[in-house]
C-alpha cells in the first residue's frame, strides 16, 4: 500500500465516499455463494440424489417386480420426484447453512456490512437456492430415468416443467430462509422437520391430485400445500394425458406463493440481521 | 491530531438503545465526536454498552433514538451509504470459513466495489504487512486466535474505510501481536482514518488513543485525553505490599490500621495472589504499562523511586515503574497477603510509618512496589470495583 502523506489525508475524509453500484456489490455477494456452491457440489448431489433415487428404486424396481404397483407408476412418480428434488434441495441448502452463518460462525456479517440493502443479501441467497434446486431437478431427471429404465419425454412440455420447477425451487428457498431466520436456533432441526416432512408427504409426489377425489378431505388438505402445484405442474407438462391440475392454475398459485415467501424471507432475514 | 475546520467523521448525539424485553437502556444518551485522523478510545466495564454503540454506528443494531453520522452520512437514515464509509473488526471471529484467508480479503474488497486488479494487489500487500503471506491459502480453521484477529484487521483495511471500528482488537493476543496491531492502528491514523476502539488493555492503549470516553451503564462518565485523565489523579500513587502475617495475623485488623495512617486514602486486599497479574480478572496494573503515559520500559535511572535505605524487612524488590507485577516467584507470592494502598502523598514518606505498623503486628513485609496512577486506575476510580 502506498504511504499517504499524513497532512494531506484528513481532507479526503470530509466528504462522504462514493458508494459502489448496487449491482456490483450484489454480484460480488452472489459470486461468493456460487463459489461455495461449486465447492459443495458433491454434497448437494448426495443430499438430494440419494433419497429420491432410493424411493424410485423401491417403488418401481422392487414393488414393480413384485406386482404391488403397476408399471405405469414410475411414470407418475418421476415428475413428483423431480419436483421434490427442486423444492427440498433449495430449502435445505439454504436453511441449514443460514442457521450456521447467523447463529454460530457469524460469517454472514461480512456480507451484511456490504453497502447494499440487507434485503438484497436475502434475495441473493434466494437466487442461489433456486439455482441449486434447479440443478438438482435437472440432475435427478436423467438419473431417475436410469434407475427406472424409462422416463416420460415430451420436449414441448419442458418449458412449462422448467418454469414450474424454478418457481418450486424459489418457494423452497424462500421457505428455507424464512424458517432459518424465524425459528429458534436451539431447536432448529426438530422444527424444520415438523414443517418440511408434511410438505413433502402431502405434496402429491406419488399420485396425481385428481385421483384423490375418493378421499375428499385429503384432497382439500393437499390444496394448501404449494408442493402439490409443483408436482402437478411438472406432471402435467410431461404427462398431459394423466389427469392433473390445470397448468395455469399451478403457475398462478406458485407465483403468488413465491411472492409471499420472498416477502417473508426478506423480512425474516432483515429482522435477524439488524437488531 | 484534531484538525480545525474539517467536520468530524463520527458524530454521535444522544444515542439511546434499549433492547427488546429489557428494562434498562444498554446505551443511554451517548454523545461524542471523532475527528479525521483521531483515535478515540471507548472504555468501559463489561456490559457497559461499548459493543452496542459500535453495533449502532456500524448499522447492525437499530438505535432506539438519537443521531449518528459517519463520514457525513446519517447511519439511521442511510445505512447503505454509511457502510461504504466504514469498516469494523468485531469482538468475535466472524471470518468466512467457507473461503480461504486470501479469499476473505478479496471478497470483502469485492463487496465494497474494489476492482479486481486493485484488490489483488492490496490483498498481497496486507497479507505481507500482517505476517500472513505464507498462510494465505490455508484453511481458516487452522488459524490461531491471533492469526484470525490479524486477518480480520487486514480485511477491515482492504477497502480503505474513512472510519475504522475496532472492538477489543487485542483481546487474548500475545505481546508481539498486540504490538503489531497497535502499530498498524497508528499507521491508519497517520493516513487520516478515524478510529474508534474499545479495549480493556487501557494502559496499552493509553499511549495510542488521542481521547478517551469512559462509559458505564450506557452513559459517558468522562471524555478527555489520557494525559488529562491521569492528571486528574495527580499526586496519588499506589503502593502494593505483600505481607507475611504473624501467627495471629488478622488481615481485616491490619487493613483498618493501615487506613488510619495519614496519607492513605484506601486500603484493600488483593485477591488471588498466586496468579500472574495479567490473568486475574480485571488485571490491575498488569498489561504492558510500558506504553502508558510516563512509563518508559524497564526500570532505569529515574524510573524507580528511591526508598529510604535500611528498611529491609524482607525483600524490597521490584520497585519502580514499568516493572511487571507478574515477575514474582509465585511461591513467595502465595506465601503472602497482597494489600493495595491508595495514597494521597509521596509513597516514600509513608513507608516508614507503614513498616512500623507492620512490625508492631509482627507482620513481615516481603515485597513492595510503587506505581503511578495509570489510565486503568482512573478507570477503576470512575467505575468502581464491583463486577458487572
Ligand atoms: N442482543 C441483546 N439482547 C439483549 N440485551 C443485550 C444484547 N446485547 C447486549 N445486551 C445487553 O446490553 C448491555 C451492553 O452490552 P454490550 O455488549 O454493548 O457491552 P460491552 O460494553 O461491549 O461489554 P464487553 O466489555 O463485555 O464486551 C449489556 O447489559 C448486555 O447484557
Ligand atoms: Mg463488547
């Protein structure tokens, strides 16, 4: 560092220093998380890949071979698994690190001291979570197809599937940030399970929603779970012949929920960041 | 250091913070200013509200009321603008453990909009200056407390802030690291950076800070230069005695008797004699007096005060200024009761009466040391002895 003449220096400090552009700072914060994502890629793969792949293996290969479930079940199930991977990866990969960063290592503080609005740091986290969720969905599709031996393939449905998965990941990320910042950290593991498990199991991953009409009360319950619309949206895109909730309804609900979780995530994050 | 004509870089006016669910204000109407190129020491007992104040000034804590301006930017109205002016080294390690030490510097600089080539050259330079160049690409977890602290300070400097906040920058560090850090802080000051620091190593900091604000219970007790603060206790010195009590020795009776001696303002027993002073809670008169005003290193000519010769009831050792308290062989220290006398007069004049008093009670004086009041004594005088 060059030595600055001590007598000349004070004049420098009287005027407020120019602040860097918000975009520059935001991208730097994002770049940090991308770097860390890159470093942890295999962790994410194991985290997301294992459970859905085993589910597929058991439900299709094992139970299918025993004749317990029909051959077409895998086709119904795979879209649900893609939706699940996007949602849970986004949620888990943001929630637990955030709990750690806020509660134990405090390493988020350096980014909170960056000259951008604190809410944007939360949005950065949300973007990264979404990218991770998308990545998981994109990876689980071919891997699942490998396990099952076949997969529904409908190129013209891919844009819709991608959009739904993106919204699903975004919602998962938003929910993850919200939970990580508002739940008491001492009991974060149990509270997280309490919220996340029902979302996974009532989210129409294993079955198309219209077929629940035989259990009307349950059909109503699942409507309150955003996961339902992610599963249905992906299923409708890849298997249009199977009865499903209308794609427009799915997109509308998901967009609304995404907006709400973004708001709660930013709020929870800001509250946690500034006492 | 204060330059007339230029507005202060830090202005704090009637700052109040009450944490939710708290009965009292953690910061209670604090006001002070810091000029460009000034080092301002914020001293106070544990829980006085120092970190809370720094938290507010660095936008991490929202003030309940009051005003704070950093580098011309109102912290409460424009926190983003304020963050561009400042850097902070917090009390706890908050390095980014997912990054290497070098990346910690590079990313921090990037968060503050420093261009790539510039931040790389600054990072190299800072790693060098903080003695971390050969460990720049290790894992953060492998860093010792001192290395982490140096890295945090380097990180704070990389975007060249106008105001630097340091919350106990030398806590728990070895003397070498402390010296390095004080030295770097000095250099920052010379570059025109305003520095606000808290520390419990006041006598260390006394030679460094331009002004000191002493806070307790969130309120400012006093604000002045170290020299003026110490001068306020002028003529007062401290006499530390180590005494081997006689068979029926009663410390309380002895203390009462000592208080009767004219010129003794206060007599008290010091706790835990066997511990080196630096490790005692509060560490009275312990750390690095060498940097305090009027204390110049090891006792030399003029450093020690002459004692009347022939007073040798026991070992009259280690007299004089700057002598570290912890130099006693601990076995001997353990054998004695440590008593501190606060004097209103010249200690040499009091030694005679005190020795008479001791030998009347068949108590044996094993060690004596005299010290001038230091910033820490001023601090104790202002904030009292009680634990927070
Ligand atoms: N997050 C918080 N919530 C509630 N009270 C708090 C919080 N942080 C600090 N306090 C209280 O505010 C007061 C001031 O604390 P602060 O950390 O500012 O003290 P300090 O001067 O930095 O002390 P130390 O020298 O121990 O670091 C204390 O009474 C503390 O208990
Ligand atoms: Mg503190």
